[in-house]
């Protein structure tokens, strides 16, 4: 038997008319902005399905831009996100794509570039009621929701890296709720995604990086 919470019925606290098109869009962008070192200088949003068709009328554009600047779903600054982005010197564009149809109807690709030249591309899907799923990072298929405290380890797909990650977390008392490995191909770039019910200890990223095959570590707290 499956259950739903009252929050699935009444939806999230939010600015905007639609939990799918505004709150969900904001959450996807909010998660994405945590995956790259600030400050951002340029971002583009490629919109698919109903996002592509209605992003202006439903405020999806404002919500995405607000989320990428770190605004929560109920932050009133979302209404002025265009002006705030301009004031911050953040270049942005929205690209509707109605030719690729084999995707979830509320899908967005977010391409981010920061001041040091790092580029990251994140794909997210808005599932309704403010719930989302991140399905791709830099072209690698992944799957997580952001509902839990999450650590993402970008690594070379080599023996011993996953054991290193689990030992670091175990030594610091982290109770793993979910742990999954996603990779481009054998021996290439891989993403280990670990979710926990609690919070990750302060400074957990550095010992995770203390392996020659770990490229980067990202911590996403809800």
C-alpha cells in the first residue's frame, strides 16, 4: 500500500501559480546551484514539454532564475528575479525545445558557468506538488530527489573508491539511507550518490576528497 502526505495534497509554500511549473522549477534550479562553486556568471535553461510551451505564463522562467540564485520556493524575490539577476551581472537565457519529445513533460536542462570557468549541466524533472527528480549531471544519467541530505562524489571509476566513500561516512557516524553508483562507462567518470536521513557532519567533504580518484564532492542539504 502506498501513502501520501498532506503536503502532497496541499502543495508547497511557494510564489507563483503552479506547483509543477513554478515551485518544482525553483527546486530543480536551487539544487543545481548547490552543485557548482559560486559565483555564477552565466546560465542557460533549455525547456522541454509543457515547460517549453508555458514557461512565460506560469512564471517558470522567474522561478528557475530565482532558484539558480539560491531563492527558496516561498522567497518573494522570485517575482523580481530578472531584475536581481541583471543587478548581479548574471547572464541568462531561456531556450524552448519542442522537437525533443521523449522526455518528461516538465523537464529542464540547466547549463551553469562560474567565474573560474567551470561548466556544469544538470537535468531535472518537476513531478508535481513541488517534488522533483535530478536525472542527469554532465551527460551521465543519475536519479535522486533532493528530499534527503545528499553527497555527490564525482570520481574515476576505479576499484576502491566506493569502499573509501563508505569508510569515510561510517567513521563519522553517517547512516546511509540510499547509495547508488552511476557512470559514463567502465573506467570513466562516475557519480556516487549517497542520501542520509540526517545531516552530514561539518567538513565531511575533505576526507572524501582524500583519494586520488575523487575529482570533486558536492553536499546538498535540504
